[in-house]
C-alpha cells in the first residue's frame, strides 16, 4: 500500500515537471505549426539561472524561480521575434535543423559558462525533510512540486478558457487566417505566447532541478520526454499534455520500480502504441497536422 | 555589363560544362589516389567512407522520398550490432556478416517503417525518434548480448574474400569500404533515375496527386524506407568491421542528428551532397573539438542556423546558385 502511494506520488510529481516544461511547447507548436526541438533549452536556462542565483548570490528559492521565469520569458520573446518568426511556413526539415542548431549553441554556451558538470541545487531546509500525508512519509520537495503544478494547471486553465487572451489563442490555433481576418494581431500573439511558454519551461526547469539534473546536455537528454508529452497529448491544447505528462510520469516511475532491468523500454513501447492509435494526440485542437 | 567580363564568364561556363563528366568522377579518383598519397590516414578515410554511405542512405529518404526521420541511427546501430554479435559467435566472414546485417536492418526497417509511415508530421518524427530510443534502451539493458553501455568489445573479423586481412594499418579496410561505397553509389544512382525513383520525387512534391494518379504511395515510401534501412545497416556493419568495436552511441539520437546535418551541409536530394558534407563535417569536427568540445558544438549550431536561414540546399546548393548566376552572365 505504502509502495503504491509512493509510486503514484513520485509519478505525479515527475509528471508535473514534464507538464510545466512541455505545455508551452504544445501551445506554441499548435499555434505556429513550428517543429521546435529546442524547447528544452529554455528549461535548462531556467534551471541554470535559478541555481546560480541561489548558490552564488544567496537568493531564496522562490524569488530565484520567479527571476528565472521572467528572464527566460523575455529571452523567448526576443528569440521568437528575431529568429523563429523567420522560419514560419518553412519546411519541417528546415525547422528541425534550425532548432537543432539552437540546441547545439545553447549546449556550448552552457558548457562555457557553467562547465561540464551538473549544477546541484541547494534546496531550502523547509523543502528537505519528509512530511506525513495519510500515514505515508513523503518528501516535502515533491509535495511542493505537485502543489505548484496544480496551481499552474488551474491558472493556465483560467487564462486559456476564461480570458480574452485565451480565446484569441484558441481562435488562432483553430484557424489562423480567420483569426487574423477578425482583427487578432497574430504575430504579436505568437510572440507573447512563445515568451510565456518558454517562461513556464524555465519555471519547470528550475523547480525540477532536483529531478532532471541541470547539465549542459540537458536539451539533448530530455528532448524525447518533452516531445513525447506534446505528441501524445496533442498540439495546441493544455489539457492533452496534462493527461499525457501524468501518464508518462506515472508509467515511467512505475515501470522503473517494477522492472528496473527493462529501464525505459515499456515507456517507449507505450508511446509507440499511443501514437499509432492517435497520431494527432489524445486531444488535438490543431488543424495543421490533421 | 562589361563585355570582357561577360566573355570571360562565357569561357568559364563552357569550361565547366565540358568538365562536368570528369567532375563527377573527381571524388572517386581522389579517393583512389588517397590510398597512395596519404599513408597513415587510412582509418580516418575509412570512417569518412562509412559515414558517406550512411548519409547517402538517408538522402534517399530525406532528399528523394521526403521522409524526415530523426531515427536513422536505429538502422545503422542495428547493422553494427548484428555484424558484431555474429562475429562473436563465430561467423567472421566480412561480406557474409555485412549481408546478414543488411537483412537485419531491412527487417527492422520493414517493421518500424510499416508502422510509422502510416503517420506524418510530428507523429512520424516522434515515432522515428522513439524507435531509436527503444533500440538504444534495449541494447543498453541487454548487456548479455550487446555489452551494454561499454559497447561490444573484442570482436574480430576474418579476411575479406578469404584473402585480405583487416589489419591495423587499415589498407584493406580502406579499399573494402571504398568499394562498398562505390557500389552503393552506383546502385542508388540507378535507383533514383528509375521510374521508382521518379515516383518517389512525385510523392515528395505532392502525395495527394500521386495517389490520384493511381500510385500506391504507402508501399513506395515503405519500399524506399526498407532499401535505405538495408544500406544504413551496411554502413553500420562496415563500421563494426573496420573499427572492431560497436559503441552504444551507434544507436543514439545524436548520431541520427549528426548524419542529418552532414547530409544537409553538403546538400540533400542530389546524392553527391554526402560526398561533400561528410568530409567537411568530420574535418571541422576534428579541428574544432580538439581543444574543447563546447567549441565544436557552438560552431555546429551556428552553421546549422546559418544554413537554414540563409543557405538552404547546403554547400552544393550554394554552388548551383553560383553556377546559374554565372550562366546568366555568360549567356547560352
């Protein structure tokens, strides 16, 4: 019983990190139809900024996260305007190659600035211990992950479903030309959404620095997981990636616990089956790839 | 335009036209001459030949059939492990093991291709990536067969054709891999100029129209995928035979990415792109990664971004644009 709760809990915590990092990718890919392999770069930068602020300047955990999120949001906005926007409508291959180029540049810069070794995060004391929940002792850090993730999911849902900004995004995902025809400034919308998506990734990277270690090869190491969440969840939605991220988090944790000698084999098999069953994802709003 | 520059352009155009036949033969003559001119560089040259073969097999998919895959290393690694495992179990004839490796890679290509080619766009990319990751994880965990993360060590092969030993100097490996590459090049050239090759280009340009013409799009794409898989498996087998080692990295996403970059750097969809892109990539990697691997990553990234933003078509794309500009200046 305790084992089951622990696996469930660790799986959900892992899924929350995957969700925070990937949801922005899902929305921006659905909006712009851009195959962006470099999304992990922003999560990595979020992690580095958080760790650096905490370890070198002694800034507390949550203010560091906020600063990382803000800094990367601005960077994402600038990169979208300066580089990404030039490649909308180009072939899939060009977009894949361009985003791979961005990954390599980011890996090189991370290595030059922070060195090849992992940057350990020094969690504040109140996140280090264990807390009893329903008679099971669980690490406080992961409880925070889950709580934080839940708040972000709620907030995203409010923005996406209940605000004019969210309605504009949904409109542009459903039909880009029509959205533009009724007066939505789609290029500004793209840039703002891209910035917010990368900011969320930075938040996920910083918050999850103890789960997904912050190393220069971060964008290459975890790219598969982020892309899987998006591909399985479906483009242009915030609900699909949530289900997919929880599913992947739980399945990965459970399989690695139950059959450690099989490693990640089952997860990749599951992804295979899911993608063949629903090539456009569990929930898809996008028409571009339909 | 200045008349003297026009006439000199005309002379240049005529000279280049006259030499287009020898130009095609030039890389092969250079490779053959290299055997006598650069003793000591055989192992590096062999690596380059193997990667060219690998990149050419990818060109059939990316450049002709329009299938963008991030999982071509799956088939390379499959061939490499097949050859290595066979050698460990007593089957050491290089050509026989290479043929087995091709068959194994073709089988994997048939299975994965028949599943993933039913999708397109992001799902196809992801399935190709998932195939590599799946095989990588299997090879990593099945250490009993594959040596796990340490790779497959201590493999050795018999002499080629029962006559020429694959020795440490690498003279045999040089000729053996160059011969394999040349045969594959002739085969692919014939294939892309056949009706089948033209139907692949048609599918790349407009698959709906090809379907309307009565062409079986799925089975043609699958056939191309299986052929490319077998050739990638051959490249993997050659790698295992000439280096006597199979690394777990031969099934990595990074190798899939690198071979794609080598191909694009030279120029895809022209078969000769791999002949240019692979050596340029490998020499640049050698020169730039010497002091610091970060250095190489940075340049690789910048070159990729530059290529996609400013020079689609790679090095040969730049050359052919320059050629057309020259023709316009030089007149007919």
